[in-house]
């Protein structure tokens, strides 16, 4: 077993958080997590993975969730476009400005 790195973990039972963690480890279902060692390794790996997520990735995940929820809401609402009556026709310049406004608004979700 030369390729094994061993480490000891101590819990300060006078510290409420560490006492809680020690008690949790004692009651850990080793059948579910294979072993206490595997549980600790998985917990460390998850923590390291979370630390490596950048702010931009986190923000993009939030944007993606919002987009999906909005699409689902609109799909459920079953909007049907209503024909506009007596709507004044937009000039080419007004149409271009309206389209640019929409594109600017959509950039808020990026």
C-alpha cells in the first residue's frame, strides 16, 4: 500500500459544529456511502468542484433556469396573438428602433 496517503481527522467535541459533524459521521449509513472514507472523499471532491465554479458559470446557470421557467410559463399560458386593429403603421426608422429595443432588452438575460 505504498500508493496510499493517510490522514487523521480530529473533531473538537467542545465546538458545537465539530461535535455535530462527529456525531453525523458516527451515524453515517456506510451501506449507502460504501464507507466513511468514501463519504469524506466525495465530500471533499464536491467542495473542490464547487469552489472551481466561476461567477460567470454561476450567473449563466441562473440565466438558463430563468429562461427555461419563462418558456414553460409562456407555453402553459397558451398565448395566441391577437390581430391589431387600427394600429398605426410604423415607419422603417420606428420599426428598426423597436427591433433594437427588443434586442437590447434580450441582452439583459445574457
